[in-house]
C-alpha cells in the first residue's frame, strides 16, 4: 500500500482531482486544481504551498561534522554560518555529479541535509573515518514549501520571527505552539519559505497556515505547477536535467558541475586546498577545457511558434505543462548540437522556454539554434535563441 | 514656438490604442508626444482606488482581444504585462440550478450532460466550427483593410490578397462565417444546442455592448468579434490583468515611455492646426500649441472628424457618414466593494465558480426581453449582468478577505425616453443590486460601496460619444471597409498627416490594441514613402 504524508488528510480534502503521483513511495499531488496553470498563477501572483515531506532528511552531527561535509559536498561548507542554508551537490571521483540537496547549519557541529534521493548508506559509509553521527530523520519531519509574493505576509501573521529572514537564512520558531524550522528557500525562483515540522504536529501547523493564507489566496500546488516554476527559475531537477552518476550506464549520462551550469557552487576551489570528492577531476576538466556541454536557456519566439503551426493549417496552442521528453537541437546546417532537457510554454513570459544542454561553442547568449518539434506528424525544426538562466528572477526573491 | 514643443508625431488620447500607437512610433525612432485630457492614462481601461485598498475597474474590466503580436513586438512582459487567466464561467439559473464551465474538458462534458446529453458533442462541434471561422478570418483582423475606393496599386494588391485568401476557405467554413456575420446568435446556437441555459451562456457574449438582442440579426457578428481574442493560444479565453485593466494600460504607458514617448496629462486637445490641407500640430484648450507633421487621433470618429478637425476642411460625404455613424451606447457599469463573497445556495461554501465571468443571463428570452426595453428608450427591468470578482483572482485588488465586484450591465440606453440618467442612475443600480440579491441571498449585506457608471458618465469621463464602449456600434456597415467610413478604413484622413487609431477604426472595440498598431504601420509607411 502506498504511503501518505502527514498532510495528506487535508490535502485530499483540498484536491479537486485526486490525481496523485508516486514520490519515493508517498502519494504526491500531480495537481489539486482542474488546471495546473491556475496553481502556477497562484504561486506567481499570490502564494502556493507544496508538500515536500517525501524529501529525505539526514542529521549530520558530531565533532567532525563540518569536516565530513566539506569533504563529501562540492560546495565549501566551511563558510556556511549558523542559521544559514546552502544549495549543494556531491560528486564522484571523476567529477561527475551524483546528487544535489540543501544543507542547513544548526550548530557548529550539527547539519541537516535534505535531498530528493536516499543517501543514508553513502553518508554512513563516508562517516566511518570521522567522529560523526548520521541520523535518518526522513520520517521524523513533514515539510512544506510556501512560495509566492504573499508567502511572507502569510507566515508573518503566524510568526513575526520570519520578517527579517534573509534569502537562504533559517530560523527555529513556533507555529500553532509547535516548534518548526522556517527557511527562506524553495524551488520556485520566487519569494518563498520552507517549513520543517515534527510529524506528530504537522496537521495543526498546516491548518494554521491555511487559515492565515486564506485571505491572501493561498492554495496548494502539485508537481506540474512545481515543474513550471522551477524551469522558469532555471533550477535543474534530478531525473530530468541529470541523473545520479552512480547509476549511469554510459558517459553520456554523467555530467560535471560546469556542464550542468553549477560551476558557481565551486567558487574558489582553484585557490584553496580543501579536499573534496571530485576535486582533482574538476580542476583537470577546467585546466583542459574538456567540458563537453554547457547548460543554457533557450526561448522560442511567439511568432516563430505561431508560424510553425499556422502555416500548416493548425492552431498554435502552446502547452505550459513541461514536456516529458528531451527535444533535439541542431545548428543552421542541421547538425546535432545538443538537446533540451526541459521545455514548456511560460504563461508569465508569454513564450516557450527550455533548459538545454549544448556544445560549448553554441552557448553564447543570442545564438540561433533549432529545436525539433513534431507538427502535423512531421519533425520540423523551429528557431530558438540561446539565453542565460534563470528566465524569471523577481527582485522580491532575494529582497 | 520652441523646439521643445515640436515632435515627429502627436497622439491625441492616452487610451490603450493611443498608447500602443505611440509606443510603436517611438520604438521606430520617432519623437512622440501623447496628449491625455485626464489626470491618468488609460482612457476606458483604468483602475481607480475609490475606497482604501479597493481597486475598481471603472469601465473596461477584462482582457482577451489584445493582439499577441503587440505583447511580443512591444516586449510588454518586460514592462509588467501579466494576464491572470479566468478559470471558470458561471451562469446561475432562476430555478436555483446553475451552469458552470471550468478548465477541465472532461468535467465540462459532465456539466453539459447534466443539462442536455445531446449538447455534449453539440458544444464540441459548436466550438470546433467557430474556431475554424476564427482561424479563417484572423488574417483580416490583423491587417489594414484595403481601401476599396482607392486607385493606389498597393490597395489593388491588398484586394487581390484578400480575394485570394477568401478563396482558400472551404464551403462549410465560408458558410459558417456568413451565418455568423449576418444572422442572430440565437439562431446559430439553435443549430447545435438544445439546453436553454447553455444557449443563454453563449448568447450572453453576443449581447455585450451593442444595441441588439440575442435574437437580432447581427448579434452573431458581435459574438464572433468577442470570441476573436485569445490567451496562450486558447481561442476566446479571457483574463484579468494584474491590477485590473488599468494595470494593463500602465504597462503600455511604461513601454511607450521606455521607447521614448512623452506623455502629457491634463492636456485637453481643442483643435488641429492645419495649413493647406496638411496637419501642422494641435492646440490645447488652454491655448498651448504643439507642432508635428503627424497627428494621430485615438478618439472616436465623431470627435476625430467633427470636433478636433474642422469639418469644413473635410469632404461633405465623409462628414455626412460620420454624422450618421451610430454610437447609441447601451452599457453601464455598477461596481461594488464587498465585505465578503456572495453565497450561491446550490454551491454553498464554494468560491471556485467565481474565478471568471459570472453571467446573470439565465435564458435567451431573459436577454431578449432585457433588450426590448432599450428599443423603447428605457433600461431593463431585469438586466443582463456580466459580473466578476477580480479580487478573488488577483488579491491585490482588495484588502485581505474583502472583494471588488465589477458588474457590466445591459441594457441601459444612452438616451432615456422622458428622463435623464441623472434622475435614473441610482434606480438602475437598484435594479442591478436587486437582481443580484435575487440570485445571491447575502448580497445586500455585503455591499460596502457602490459605483454607478451609466452611459452619460462613460461619455463624460472617457470621451466615448454616447458612452458607446466600442467607439462606434458593431454593425456590418460600420465594420472593416466601412469603419469608420468608406474610403477611410486605412487610418488615413483627408487631411494630410492626420491619422486615426481609435477603436472606431478596424478592428476596433474592446482592449485590442490592433487599431493603434495598424495605424502606426500606416504612418510609418507613409513617412517612409515621403522620404523616398
């Protein structure tokens, strides 16, 4: 029997569709509304909440906690201050990305890692050489992302402590008399927060949030709307932009941080001597210029998309639901130069956008490339333009 | 006369078409001045805070027809363009039941079947056939109509293109097009549907803004016109712009300004300055003069030709055509600030039915009888109301937990027989409120404030003659080749350098922007020719 998250009784009441997917063995909403577009607008225009409870959560505690984290994770954790969180990745010895997650620093010797994939075995194995304790707390906490321009107004009603929370800061506070951790993080590219709640009190906290959110238009959103917002935010998703290198069958299924557009996480590695897994390979890749790919944004102009269909007698009806497959990319001569890993129509930006992997010489913003589409039962290439990421980055996200 | 008062082009009127036109001209590198008579831009597309925290869409209240080309070409997203799509279409019924369409096709089939099993595929055939008509006439919608009466070879080329395009339609599509253009929407619905509430829901869209009932020939054309809009490629879909339609015109003003146009508020243009049949500039009521070789009027045809221009400088046949051009506004707005949400007993506790148009038009006959009153110079005893609660979709429109409700009201003729709007305004609004109370039993208790905008107020505040929301009736003889007058459908006028870009030109009406855009193309083409 598939499991349900602690919020499920309330989420099931709120769902008009009862359309659930399976996230690590838990029911996870595809969408609550009859149309995920309206959930998406809820996030961009008011506030939405997404049940992230199926995330894996690990405590990393002990004298060597920082040492272990600085070795296991590619981003330097030594600069992470108390009450701050950081997005991070971990690589294999060949410098390929295994997975990503968010690391919270609760104390000098205490961290919490949240990740989409299970990592208890890996962390335990690494920890053998260190004075640390790894605790799988995945089932101890429910978690909820509250995202959108009204998210601060809603949470402030419940706990004024969050008013001054900076981007990627977190605080331990209370909602409905329950101790919770609230971080200013999320996967929407917008102003937003995530709340980590002890499982036993998850429902009363959700109810308090729902009550505070009602006059602000707070609504639940599911996986489809999550996908739309994260593509606009240019955030890579495991299983879509990349897969864990440890389960890859071919070199084509492994990617380095620079190839995945995450080189910025490795700021300063050339200048220090911090040992971490993958370091030597990444430095070698940089020295040799041997990156095979660059990750870029692509956009398709409305007029080109319209013409693609109109000239063939079809109505051009763009779809905001991210396509579930990769779309091939070509240069002007018809030579394959990469592929889009994510592609969708952005209602906010009023054009198609995608996250794509291209050969480095095609990565310059403004470059014209061609995206393969199926129209009228034929493969037809439509012009696309290389852009930087993210596509959507409102000031309020970090302000 | 200082250089600072000299421009390449002056646009009269800061409504959405004037701003669109100015933005295009400025983007093309012209030094452009927009003159707006009021203290804010937007014309009939404004949002006003009449009560702290409550944003009223005084006149125009929803978006659909705006051409996607304009969004793209003027890069409006950069300046804040944000349409919030309507999710539902709700029609309460006199027996307490309702018809509710939402975003899910499967569920809509179920809802239609509740009223008529035959209408499930009837509706789908209706939608497909009308979508094909839209696809067929769209190229005519988004191009400058050929001047039928010109000897310019460019017009002959355009006529050849038009005839060729008409030749591409198959016989069913062409016949459906003619049925819609010439017939009544009620007849057209009868060919597909049997449920009265479903027919009424479709017919209601045909009755917006024109002095015709659903059974009148010509109402089919208005239905087709109002279905020509789209959002994200979904034909006939509507949205609320963030911050109301005033939020949208603010986006246009930001874009126009960013492209270099100058907008001057509180500047009421009194007349054109002309010399030997050429425009030289304009003079304001306060006597200030601005010079430009191009002046574009976004005002309606009556003001463009008979007030701003001196009709004695115009051909007599044009003056006569404009004098008999029909305005005869019939629409009003009654806008409410509400303390909470109206309750519909059959959907008690639910609010998702209010995320789009709320159509108080329970039967086709109800609307036709509402229209009957207007024929004889009075307003409807039981008005057709197109309501929407924008604050439910856009929380910035009202304080948390409170709401604004915009009610578009038909039929309220500009000229009342034996009375005035000053005398009848509140009586009319009382009928609107009583009608709403009849469907939503808690309505009266919710009302915090009411704003009544009758046709005389529309005229006084926006300058739209007789309060016609389309800047001129949608009659076949006032459309396409003939909007606003035969021989002047290409945005030019007999006065050299004087152009039109208002909703009284093709394909004007609603918040569409196309007249502003197409007129800018004509102006720029003529300027290019003059240079060559």
